[in-house]
């Protein structure tokens, strides 16, 4: 564990990396922040996941959302509302489950999921986006959006990843969105404090969370997310996918190395 006076600075650096990844790929940033909080600050797997969820309570992705909108990328607000509501239920269940699992198996499970995610990202073929396929009725949004939000919330509570790692590809396939539209939708879903039930469960189960670190992560994330969004809007889909898979594999290696 590093000295107390360096916690804020370390949190800023971790949040900056996570925000950059979030802005680039429309994810919560936990893929990089959970491993770095363990490596740099010596947090165990449970506390690193809880701290990442806590840092995402503030609307740290707002700069990235505004940058996407400034570039003319739009999404459905009713769909975002459905995703948020479903996510709240999923993150509660996932957090309860995670705190019943020992640190070792939880870390190995986390790393295994990252490897699976990287392989799936490389192999997945992007369907061509078709405009105008968003369901016009609320029932259609619920039918397609509810399962996506539930799965995203469950994964978020279980791993601290934010859930967007599955939300983005599911939105792209189920709603025929472009990659950037799906990323914007995911970022907007994360603007409200939807991880609050999970943070409460982690804080109670672990005794407390490192709030000084969390504050630094939140500030750094906001700055990194804006920079990532600006880069993402200038890259083509295939290049984004390759960079994303490489990042995910690197984080899996870091998690396993930390486990030694």
C-alpha cells in the first residue's frame, strides 16, 4: 500500500486511464481501473471493485457524452431510461453475489472474463447499422432493453466493470446501432448513480471503501473520458475493436500477475 499522501494522485492517474478507455469504447472504465487499483494501491479484489463502482456514481462520463453529441451522434432517451431501471436490479444481485465469493476465485473469474471478452471482441462480426429500427412503442423498448440492462447490472455488481462491456455489443446487435451510437447510449446509462446499491453492499461487506482514492479516480475519469471521446469519434469501427481487445488482454495479464 502506498503512502496516504499519494492516494489522491494515484487515484487521479487510475481514473485518467479508465476515463480514456471509457471515452474510446463507451464502457465504464472498470476494465483498467480494477486492475490498477490493485497493482498501484494494493487494494484487494473486493475493495478495488467496490471503489470503481463508487467512482462511477458521479456523472464522470458527461464530458464524453457532450463530445459525442457535439459530433452529431444521438440515441433514444426512453431506451436509456429502461436500461437504467433494469440495471439497478441487476447491480444489486451481482454485488450480493460477489461478496459471497472468496478473493482468489473472484480474481481468477475476473481475469477469465476479460480473456473471454477480448476473444469475443476480435471474433465478433459487426452487423451493418440500419437507421429507423428503434422500436417506436415503449413495449418494444422494454422487451429488448430490459434484458440488456439486467445483464449489464449483474455483471457490474459481480466484477465492478460497469456492465457496459456487454451493454455496448448487445445494443449494437439488438437495436442495430452503430458502434458510436451504442457507446453513447452506454455512457448516458452510466450518468445517473445507478451503481449506488452495489456501492452500499460493497461498503458494508468490506467495512469501508477508500474514499480519498475514489475522489481522485472520479476527477481523473472525467478528464480522460473527454479525451477518449474525441479520439473515438475520429477512428473507424475495426480499429476501435482491435485496440479494445488489446487493452482487455493486457488488463487480464495484470490481474493474474497481481494475484501472484
